[in-house]
C-alpha cells in the first residue's frame, strides 16, 4: 500500500511587504497543486543581546496573525508557522530539506533592505546561490507597478 507524500512550500517571512507578496503567491500556488505551506521567520541576535532574551514566542504570535489575515475563511490549505534562530538563507533551506519541500518562496524585497534595480537582497542572493531546492523570487508590488 503506497502512502501519499505531503507536498510542502516553504515561505520566508520577515514581515516586509515583499515577504507578504511571497506568502500570497505561495498560498495561490498551494491551492493549485494541493500543497501545505510553512511560513518561516528566521532571526539573528544583534550583538550584545543578552543570552536569556528569546523573542521567538512574540515573533510566532505575529507570524500567526499575518497568516490568519491571508488565509481565506473557506480554505483547506494547511499553513504552519515556524520561528528559527540563525541566518535566514540557511534556516529556509534547512526547513525545506527537513520537510522534503520542493519549493522555497521569498520576496525580492525584505527587512534587510529593498533590492535595488537589477540586484537582489542579501538573503535572497545567498538563498538562491546555496539552496538545494528551487527558489521562486516574487517581485514586489513596486516592481509589478513599474512593469505595467
């Protein structure tokens, strides 16, 4: 008896407009292919951050709020929220590997700074260069408006 493998789409969320665009793209794609979505927020501690400080719970609550606002009421898409400490490009690739996800979706613009004309941001560049999975880079609304 064969068991059906669950398909996953990993989305990088840093609460920027670009990452929200990526989430919306991933949800639409998940509906089409019948996949689950996992939203991953990865963070790095700032220099001098006390060892006892752990923002993961607050970040997870914020992440769950963003997800709740984007999922249609009558949706059958399963969406998980994950918070990981470490370099975002590494954590996104790690989660994709853990889940066997074929696809990672990120926005072109993120918190570390908007991508300049023709250039990708640090996180996206490193993810695209190092990921063993396919990466979809979703243009920002600004880029979409410029193309119209």
